[in-house]
């Protein structure tokens, strides 16, 4: 007799626990949805909602890059390639190459921490799909540009002041670990 | 292969089955060679090595700082712990002192990561057994943690947050407030999981008394972490071999009590993780309260060269005791890095426990051990 009671007790427990679970599932009909229909029906571009520290695809501001090669040296997978040559005419050192292979990059953020001017930065961009892997090598030097030399007593040109400022702010906010 | 005449005089033989390498319940590339007699398993031999990426060898070719992002890949579900193990080993070799705020940042990040990892364990457990809804509920909460991690360190999965000597970025007060808000939201959700999954009669019947691992077996096969605690052994590196700031924190070590069946069954291994979720929340709250001011990272030379020597560091990762044996020869590169992970030993016990259980219960056993294929092979 007791076996029969246990049998029906089990059925009762099973059914009641199923409905217990169902009640949670049903309660989600009236809760705020936690999903969005990406990428068509979003209120804001995802890139704009990402936090400042987000480590997306790298970019380099060549105007404030001093060519110290710190990023190239610190990169664990050598995805940064920098070429510097002495220009015979101006007797200055010029960048001939600054390539970042996005295919190889593992977004570890060690390069931006090593950068003294904040010229190499992680952007909020993460969509990099393209048909050819060669398209994922970002060339930052199209024609030879001279290395940046910080002026004594600060920059005078407005454009440069802004750029140096952006780099500094980036370093303070993100790359500089000390609080 | 054993051959015998059955009771009816008909010729019978064991059937050899391959579970994996691609199987929905193996959580990665993992293969079992299973010999079955009908539905009953006679032997299940795990075959590991499909995900070997020679992370240990890479360690010898990278600088000390440059190896930290690679350790992320040792265990993708709990990257923060792999970071911490290596950083602690390097610090011990180089004699680097981590500032208190750095330690608290580490513990906050690690415990958040533990919650995320246990959510995956609990969610996929349900999914392997056949309950898909709880998996989605678990992943929803994990997404919130990923968002928090993104704010703390800028990445969602391979964090590379810890540095030798501290952490990469300080946790800002607004982020702390968001973590606290998340905890307020999350703790009631655990109760929801219990109603959804833990108290479900079908789930309990499916797991109670299935694949019981006794205390002795667990110790002999060197199980670690929640799997060991589920068998009734009170052992937690955080408490027993304290590191970081864990001695200052008050937390309990949940142990399997045989709630719905025998101590050390699959249900206990599941439920220990649920209770650890709440313990992690407790640790997080204490850390947020106690956060001291000051720098988050110590000054460490960019060309970090610890003096020659060797060390072994143990930390409590979500999958148990994670060990880093690091040898330095005084150069810019580690001489040897050896990683010991919890999943590897968890695999070895499957051989012992599986004879006599059903094929479907093998899936429950694998899921309950929470093995993580990348962590097994490294």
C-alpha cells in the first residue's frame, strides 16, 4: 500500500515542481526583456555604449608617435611592425611603416600601457569582418612621416595641443595603472 | 572485447562507442571510448589532448609580462584565476609586494569570475540533463558579469587584468557601486534557480545517488575544488593555505551533505556550486566595504628579471586547486612554466566511477565534474 502512496506522491511532486518552474518562466512575460534584436533594432550603436576601457581594434595617432618602439617590443605576438629610416634630405628620422595585424592581435592592451604619449589606443570598434585577411592589416603610414618630437615648453599649435591632450587623457583614464 | 554466450545461448558481445570528440555534452573537444553492455557501461576511457595548445611551452618563449595574456587561454571560463596564479608565482620569485588595494581589486575580479564560471557550470549542467531554460537564465546573469568585467578591465572573456605587482586598472567607485547593485539583483536570482532547477523533482531523481564518489576515492584520485568538497572533504585553498587577502574575509566553505541522496553524488556536486555562488557574493560585499585607498599596482621594472629560483603557487580556481610551478634562471624569460589544473584530475576519476552506470548517467557525471576541455589539455 505504501508503495502506491509513494508512487502517487512522486507524481504529485513532479507535477507541482514543474508548475513551480513554469511560474518563473511565465513571470518573464511581464518582466523587462533582457535581449535586443541585434543588429537591426537597437536604439544606439553598440560602439557608443561600450565603456572607455573597452579593448577593441587598435588605432595609432601617427602625429604624436615618437617611434620609441616600446609597443613593438612589448607585444607578445609581434603583431606590430614599425619601420624607421633616416631621410637624406631633411636629415630627420621618418616612419616608413607602421602596420598592425588585427588578425594576430589578441587585444591584451600591453602596447597601450607601454606607450609614453598615448598614441596607440584601443578603440571601441570591434566589427572588423572583411573578405580578405590582408584587409585586416592596418597600415598607419601611407607616405613617410617624421617622428614626433615633444617640444620643450609644450605645444603651440592648436591641433597638436588637442592631440597631445587626447593622448594624455587616454593614458590617465585607462593606460596608467596607478590610481 | 569480451565475448560470452548469454542465458538464452545467443552470442553477445560488448559494444564500443565513441562519445565525442564533438559531443554536445562534453563542453569542448573531448572523447570517451565507452564499452557498453546494452545501456550499462562496462568501461569509459577518457581520451584527452584534442585541445593541446602548448601554453606551457609558450611560457618559455615569452617575457614575464608578455606571458600573462597567454594564461587567460588556459581556462577561458575563469581567466582571472589563471592570471592570478602566474602573477603570484612571478611576484614570489621577484620579491614584489602587491599594494593592499591591488589585492582587493584582484579578489573582487576573481570572485566575480568565480560567479560567472559557476553559472556556466550550473547552466550547462541543466542543459546536459535536458533542461534548457535554466541555462538561458544562467547565461543572462553571466552577461551582466561580463558587462561589469568590461568596465573593470575592458574585455569580456580573456581579461588580462592582473599584472605582475598588482592589477592593470583600478576599480573605480562607480564600478564598485554597479557591482553592489548587481549583487542586490543577483542574490534573489539564486533562489529562482533553486525553484527552477534544484528543487525540480525530475532533476533530483535524475541526479540523486548517481555516480557517487566516496571521500576516500576523491582523496585518492586527487579531486580538487567543488568536486572534492561535494564528497565531504573540507578543503579550500582560500582558507587552508591562505593567499591574497582571504584571511581578512569571512566566508564559509560549503560541503556536500547528501541533501537528496548520498554524500558525493551528482546532485551534491551541483548543489555545492549553487552554495558557492552565494559565498562568493558574501566575499564580494565584504571586499567592496573594505577596499582601502592607495595605488593598485606596485612599481615593477618593464624588463622584469626575477632572480634564479623556483616556486609553486596554489590558488583556488572555480575548478579547484590550480597550481603554477615556475622556474626562473634570472633571465627575461621564465625557464619553465608548469600548470596544474583541476579538470585534469577530475577526468581521471571517470574511469573509476563509470563501470556499472548507465550511458545517460555518464553524461550527468561528466557535467557534474564541470570539466573544461581547454583546461585539461592546456
